[in-house]
C-alpha cells in the first residue's frame, strides 16, 4: 500500500501543493507551525475521512473557503487507484474512488489502511477506555473485516434496547433485544480476544527494546464482569438500566487494559515511559497486520522530536529501518540531523522542506 502522488488544497495553511512521493520513506522538515502536521492530516483524512487533530471540520478548512480537498494516486493489492475527497466546513463530505462515490468511511479504512503515531495519542494510557477500545478495534477490523458488520449490528440493537428501556416496565419485555445482543456481544468479544492474544507477544518484544526492565501484559475487559455471563449481568442490572435509560454493560464498554506487573500501567509509569508503551503498541499493530494479512499500512509519524528523547528516537528509527520494502513511511521533524541514520538506510527516500505552507522537495541530506 503506497501513495504515489498527492494534491492538497485549502487545508489549514496549505493553499495548494502537488507532491510526487517515495514508495518507502518520505520526510518533511521545517519550523514549528510550517504545515508539516497539516500534511499528515491530509494523508490521514484520505484513509479515515477525518482529521486526527480535531473533530471540528471547520478548523481544518482555510478561513476564506468552504471546503478543503485531497487527491491521491495509490497502489493497493498490485493495482493502481485514484481517490478524491472534499470535506466541507459544515462536516459534509464527498469521496470518489476510481470515479465511484464512496458512502461509507469504513471503505476508506479498508482501502487505504494507515497507522499514526502523533502527540495527540500519547495520553492513551491515562485517558478513558474509548481511545484504547478504538485502537484495538482498528486492528480487529483490519485482520477480520466481518468484525465491522457484527459491531454495527450489535450497536443498532443496543440503540433499540436503550429506546425500549424508556417504554418497558419488566425485564421480560426487554428480553427479545437481549436474545439478539448477547450472542453478538460474545462473538465480538471472542474476535477481540483472538486479536489481543496475537498482538501481545509482538508488543512485549518491541517494548523490551525501549524499556527492557518492564514486564507488561494485556487484560481485555469485555464490557461486563468477566466472571459472569452477559445474560446474568443484564438481568441483574435491569433496574439500573431502566432508571438511567441506557445499557451499562456490553461491548461498548470494553477496554484493552495495559498492565505493568499486573497493575495499571498509568499508575506505574512515568509520562515518558507511558509514551514508549504507546509507541510499542502501535508498532506491534503494524507488524501484526503485516504478518497476518501481508499488508503494510501507511505509517505516519508526526513530530518525532517533540515527545521522545534522543535515545528512544533512535530506537524507534532503528525499528523503522528494518521494515519491509513495501512499507511506506511519512515522518515530520523540525530538523533533519536526527534522521540521518534512517535516511542512509533507505534506497528510496524523498525529503521535503516545509515553510509557511509551501512544500518543496529538496536534495539536502544530513
């Protein structure tokens, strides 16, 4: 999976740019605020339909315009494709893939898989379970595409169940929804468990290269007490659900818990160590998808020098230098010097200088 060419218009401080990209390593350097992260934001939008920096679409569009645009040519499964995306200030979106309209954002994610490591994600351990659950489900979806259909069906039943809670007076009246929800929830949990079981050893191996002294494991919380059957939980919690009008226990409450010596990582680690755990988790997902599906998601690394010290920057760069030839990587950095060892290790590399929203390929090398 590689993007060959990219066009961006009216996105933040990038008024217009056209780039021919390397199939392997692309580096964008320049001062803070120059537009480096905005470029990665544009690429990320191609695979997700939204920004990784904000949920407010109006903030991404240049002030005097109604929408931003991103176009790209890319290779996927040995075939060439074209994609165009227009995201409006009010949130409306138009997408065309090879001339055909795309109505589901999940099609983008399946067609242009990508993983991102950016400052916005380094609080994964300290924030609520939503971010960890989404990260886990991203991986499950790419390994098992049927997961999305199961999840969407379960979510629809959950919504119906919550509406029914406002109308019923006994659990028997609610039971028809639970007869559908319970087997789906158990199936989704099983798929999550299988994914996490395969991910954990890869994560542990990568984490050892960053923090060799740590013993870290996963614990998957299904969304209800794991020592109880979901049916028993839903019956026991019926009065609470009835009072509040929503379902307290099910797959939408799942959490991938990261443990150090059996205790929550956020309580055991320094902020710097927490960042490295996040790095290891993301890289493990990248490797697992390569191993299981033979697909290399595009990897976006934003502002490597802002969050990692020099030693751990080098460990990360060494890891990236050993990726398969068909792994495309985009990195932003204020300076080129920290990336010199990585650049020298690649045959196919392009370096771009970013200044005031202008992006120009350069022959400069550190």
